């Protein structure tokens, strides 16, 4: 018998400070790090059935490597071992699990600013989790099942936020390659590269991109406190103007200028210039490259776009 897509009428309030406990919501199922639909719905501030209905309408965007439904055995382990899922014991429908790529895709189908911003925070938590596991072989070997995973999560509950921050600081020290090529649907990999570039900046970040949206502002929140940020774009839509106003009211100011002098996309990080093969908001959707340019200075680029 096929399972129903939604879990029922569970109405959840949005989580106000998700990073404080977000790692506790990541489970290890089928050897993959995943989050369940009900937990994601709570983070996004929507009902589980609303989230699943949005997925159902766009099911072609969610192959099995992005999302899968729990089997009988997986569901039994979940409700037996994890106390917070005990209320699901008598449910006739099984939860859906979303991988990192599935979480990223959810932001595009839910189509809300909250979904975009929350998806980025959730993906950041996946990154933090993965680097912790890869850098600790003993810990990695112990996490072979949901039981072991839950034990580790309980032990680390009080240290979650500080560990994520430590890992983010470590990521910012990585030496980036001079070029990167992204293939179709490598959205997560492209997002990580952009995040690392922004976190590496010590003095300034300049984005030259004719098609920016709120996702670019969200990326710029990762920069260090004293790093300036400028955007040169073809035009300012009413929606982006509102997004910019809200951003600058909470985070260090991003200056935006209208310029119609550039066709390609560039990012200046201090004294380095990167050529970007697609708009940052679309980076990773199709084949494109990010390349460090050694033949031109930031001042030469800025002199052409101002």
C-alpha cells in the first residue's frame, strides 16, 4: 500500500533561533545526513502538509538523492529510539527525509524569504556536521545507525552553536583554488565556494552582477564585521530595494549602485578579482566556472563599471 505524502495536521511555530539546536535535527539514515519533513516545516514556520504539498507539486525536482520516504524498519527505529517522535507511533503515513541538496531545493519551491534564509542556515549546519565527522575518524566510525547518531547529538546538545562557529572560522582559513567548475545542479557546492570567498575577505567585497536578489545579501552577512561590501547591478527592483532596506537595518551596510557597463559577473575580494560564469543567485544550476584573474586589478575593473 502506498503511503500518503503528508503527515497530518501538525501546525508548528517557526523556530526563532534555529542554530542553537539545529544539529540535533540532523539524522543519519541510509548512511546519509538528512532532516525530516516535520522538522523542516517547523523551521520554515509552515505545516508539514503544506511543505509536502509544495514538494508534490514539484516532485520532478526531488530525485531520491534529494528526498526519500522512510521504510517500515526505518520508521520503527525512529519512533522507538527518538523520544521526540513517539507521537508518530500510530501514524499511517511515514515521514520524508531530505538531504542537503533537498533542503536547498526546498527554498526554491517554497518561494519565501524565510525559506531562502533558513535553508542557507540549515545547509551551513550540514557542512559543520560533515567537517566534524571527517576530522574525527573515531566519531565517524561510531555513527553507523540512528541509535549512535542520537546518542552523539544528546551529548553535544549544549555545545552545538559554539562548535558550528568554530568550524565556520576554520573554513574561512582554507586556501581556495584558483578556479572551480560547477556542473548541472551543483547548487550546494557553488554556495559553499561563495561562502568561503566572502569569509576570506579582510577589507572589501565588490559584487558586479546584473541579476542580484536576496540570496546575495544573505551571503554577504557572512563577511567579517569591518569588511565593506558593494554591489553594482543593472537595475534595482522594488523587491530588492525592500530586501536591501531590511538587510541594512540589521547587518553592516551593503552599498548598491546601478551600472549598465558590465555584461559579465565579477567578484572582488580585497585585491583579487574573480570572474564568475553565472549570476551568483543561479551559480551551480548549469555548467559554469569561477576563475581567479591575474591579468587585471580591482581598480581597473571598478574604473570600467563606475
